[in-house]
């Protein structure tokens, strides 16, 4: 996971780490990193992640945890871009559509200017991976909004 690839530094909160914990009571709970200014990096780890559309599969479950955390916020406040990070992490046993296509699609989409069409300049594999992730995000978001 972290040892196998360089993390994207532009997306990580810039502040020094205060403490690191695991199973910290958040929706995204595998690893929690708190910065000295109260920012949080919350990681949900999934081994051998596959790009699957079914809602009972690990990708959908991890995305649901991220959506739940985003909607709930952290420590009584909204998630703050640039200060907080919600991440799904996997290992090198994850399938190529997750390791390569989904990672690239999310990274490119996150850095596009506002108003850019989703999927702009993505390859066919990246676009497919993004569509699968968006299906899970929309399903989780709608279910949580209806329940709340």
C-alpha cells in the first residue's frame, strides 16, 4: 500500500502529524492521522480491491463508508478540503482497473477546473472505472439522504 507507491503530495494536508491511530471510531476507520492543526486523514483499507458494480462488494462498501463520513463530517465539523482527506487505499494485489484506471480517473477529475464535464480526457478504461465509482457514490448518497 503506502510502501509500494508514492502518495500524491498535493492532496495530502500540508501540516505535521500529531498522532496516528487505527479503528478510531470514524466511519472511515482503518487508519486515522491527525495533524497538529486538527486536520484528519482517514483511510479505509481494502486488500485485493476489484472494480465491481454490486453494492455488497468491497469497493461499494468502502465508498459507502467515505460517503457516510463526508456527510457526517469529522469531529462535529464538515470535512475541509486541503485540511482533511478521506481515502480508500488498497494493495498491489488490487486489479488493474482499480490500481490504474480508477486511481487516474479520480486524480484527473479532482484536479479539473470547475465546470469540466465528468470523464473529460479519460481513456475508455478510466471512464468505465469512474462510472462504476460514481454509481456507488450516487447510490450511497441517495440512501443516506433518504435515511437522514
